[in-house]
C-alpha cells in the first residue's frame, strides 16, 4: 500500500529534483559513515560531531530556500528554480562554506577541523532534504494531489 501511495506523488515531481534529493541522501550517508569512523578513531568527539550536524541542519534548512518550488502546469510537476532571494542565499552559503574553517578554527584543533567541517556539510544536506521534502509535500497537498500531514 505504501508503494502505491508514493508512485502517484513521485510522478508529480520533476525528475531533476528527485535526482538531486537522492544524490544528497547518498552523499549524506557516505559522510555520516566517515564521521562515525572519525568518532571511533577519536579524531572528533561525538558531542562535537553532533553539534556540527545540528549546525549543518539549521544551515541546510535556511539554504533550501534558495530553490523556489512551484507547480508547472504544462508538465503537471513540482519544479525547483532559483529566484533572486535564492541566489542571495546561495552566495551567503558559498561564503560561509569557504570561510567556515577560518571561523571555527579559533575553537577547534586543526586535526578535528576536517571532521567537524564534514559534520556541518552532512547536516546541511540533511536539512536541505528535510526542508525540500516538506515543501514538495506542502505544494502537492495544496493542489490536492497528496493527502495527510506534511511530515508523513
């Protein structure tokens, strides 16, 4: 029953958007695997890794706004486009990603910095996936294509 409910919803989402979401999930899983290995090897503490992921999730939720989701009547699909606000958020995100090492190196040792940066990146992907998924379901629910709560 679950697969039957997902199939019609998937048909109403742009293929590129679905690929982007899948790619984020795969990359995020690999990053989390590396973070777990770094924690087990005592390169980074579990608390710092979790804090990095939480910071990343917040950043990812904000950054997911750079793609404006809308309904394409012609193709009957949800599509993602970057508008001027999204472009501004993208620029801020790139600046943060470039200078994050400089910002955090005041508090974190150099050996731990790479693992912490990876934690932030993994968290930002998690945040982007969560927020994008929520926006897609909200759009589909508003159009009457999907029923139920946004989180389901």
